[in-house]
């Protein structure tokens, strides 16, 4: 863990790749309707800060679209972070 912290401290632009990887995972979960993200929604207690709340409020299909759009924005932000850091 200490080596990882040192690596990112010396090369912060590589953190953009971590952001891209997170965005890709979320995009794939939205495309394939991953149950670990969108399934088993608790109807009793939910918050719009969580995806459960989005599924309850907007519906599953709209929540998947919203997560997909936000993951594309996350991927683009990670790419920009990586490219700007290289300059």
C-alpha cells in the first residue's frame, strides 16, 4: 500500500487511469443491468444519494441511463486528468 501511495504521489497523472477504470466498470454495469448495482432495491429506506433512490424515483431504465451518462463523463474526466498531467 505504501508503494502505491508513493507511486501516485510521484505520478499523480496516472490516477486518471484509475478514474477511467471506475467509469468503465460503471458503464458496463449500466449496459448489462448488473444486479449488484440495480437489483434488490429496498423500498422502505432509500436515499437519492444512492442508486436505490434513483431506481425508486426514476425507474430502473432511467437510472441505468443516468448511470451510463455519468460514467461516460467520469471516463472523459479521467482521460483529461491523464492527458493534462502528461503536459
